[in-house]
C-alpha cells in the first residue's frame, strides 16, 4: 500500500509544473515578425500573384480553429496555460479531430502567412515554430496529460491524432 501512495505523491508533484516564461503565443508573434521581415526582402517568389492570396484561407481556418479550442477550454474552465495541470480532458468539438487544435491553428496561420510572404525563407520560421511546439511543448504536455488523466487520456490519444 505505501508503494502506491509514494507513486501517487510523485505523480502529483510532477503534474504541477511551472509554466515556461516564453509561451506558444510569444513564439507565434516572433514567427509572424520573422515572416514579415522575409517578405520585405527581395527574394525570388515561389508563387505567382495573385495566387499568394490563397494564404488567407489557411490563415482564417487557423484563427477559427485556435479560437474555438480556447473557447472550449474556457467553457469547461480548464487551464489553457501550457505545461500546467489541466482540470478537464476536452475531447469533443475541435479536439475530436486534433489533440492540439490551438497549436494546429497557429501553424495554419503561419503557413498562410508564409504563402502570402511568397519566399522560401519565410517557411524557415514555420518549421522553427513547429519544432519548438512539437518538442518543447507537445511532448511534455502529453506526458503531463497521461499523468493527470491516465487511461482516459491514453484512450483519447489512440483515437485522435496529435496534429490532424
């Protein structure tokens, strides 16, 4: 019996994590600025005008998905700050097709902006953002969710993909 108590205490201690100082919206803002900076450079375009404006489609979709995900968190009053303990496992709405709809929305926003910026260098900011989110946030959040919600999260993980 004491082994279970010790294990439970250890999990509880690990589940309460200080949020990082630089959060995904900060990385998003930095990435947007980098993409805008590349657009100001005179770099060979990838797509002919007016096709670059198709980038507005993923931008709009990304904003809609991210906003809906954050609204769902607010509706159930669970923590939206990354790497902090959640109180509710949200599995419906946009979370039914992506375990990370807010990150997916940010990626779509950046991809759309990179299409509009119309140069290969802009895509480096998209890739850098993805790498940071994937390895500094998502992997760690998944461990935290498994510790917090156990089998319910593991079942959810089996049925819904990480991104799309």
